[in-house]
């Protein structure tokens, strides 16, 4: 990790885009900054491969920076893999987030306030649910990058002073904390806390991971697909799981 270079890129990206959400091809600031961080050579950005555009192409390697959900990658990644590329999906997570609200009429911005939500690597599992058939594919890996982010939102929602259902304008990376690679099964062992019993339910995992029940179920399906855990019976109507390591 090169924190100093990342901070320089954040400043440069902001200047190049000129204003929030407005830049070359309307590229968002977070996406633009991470592409420059992982590949300073802009000639290798946005390259067409097998009919789809890859974020970064380096000889036999492709890096996809996925700042949103992973569902759109379902069709894209198999094309890259079938053409002999090693693919790394970079997934940014806001470990610290500041919210800035924008008045939709005047454009005035509020002072930034810290969001109570803390992003963790468990969010990666929740998104990988969209890629279950691909997770054990050779030459596919994932990387989380923990960041401090300023999130700009337009106060144009329907409740709580226009905040509910509001539109996100952009996210500006402020700092980088860490990077974690997930390329083999053992990299996923850390998701199963030693505090969990030998046999545990979705409810137990939800409590330990601080995920909602729905997200906890998705995360467990991913871990089951990767053969980190397996079902081992029932506790009433709930499935029981056990670790395989």
C-alpha cells in the first residue's frame, strides 16, 4: 500500500474532474482515483476485451474496480477469463464515511458529519452472492480496499428533511487504510469468528458479523460455495453450519 501516492491521486483526480460527478465520460471520483492508484498508465484504462470494457488491462491481467454492486460483472468476468486473463475485482469499502448534503435548489452544502455506519470486509461476501458460479474459478481473485470517504448526497428524498431516498451525487476518497486480498479458500477463514460455536445458525452469524439477517444469509451462501463451511443439520427450522477448517 502506498498511502502517500494515493493521497496525491485523490487531489489530482478531484482537480481533473473539476466538480462533483462531472468528468471524462461522467466518471465518478472514487472510481477514477482507484483506477489511477492501481494503474498510473492511463493508456491501459478502459480497454475493450471480448466485447466488454475492462477498467485496467495489463498484459494477461485485468483489474475491475467495482464501486457498486457486483451483479453487472456476471456476464463481463466470464468473457475475460475465457480469453485467458487473470482477473482481480477491487471492491472499495468505506471504513470511515463523512456525509455532506447538497441543497437541490441552491447547491449549498452542509458541513460534513460522520456517518455511524462502519464498512467491513463482510460487505464483500454480501456482493459475491451475485457471482456464486464463478467464485471457485481459477484466475479470479478479489481485493478489498478500506478507505475514508466523503459522500455527497442531494437532499431530494421524501422524508427526514429530504434525506430518505435521496440521490448520491458522488464519493470522494480522502484516505486509504488497508488492502486485503482474497484469492484462495484460506483467505476467507477469518470471516468465521472463533467466538462462534462449533455449530451455528444464520442468527448466530448475523449477531457476530453485525450483518442484517438477509445479508448474513447471503454471506453464508458464499462461504458455503467456497467450502469454508457446510450445513450440518437443523436447530428447529434453522439450518446449522460448521466450519471446515
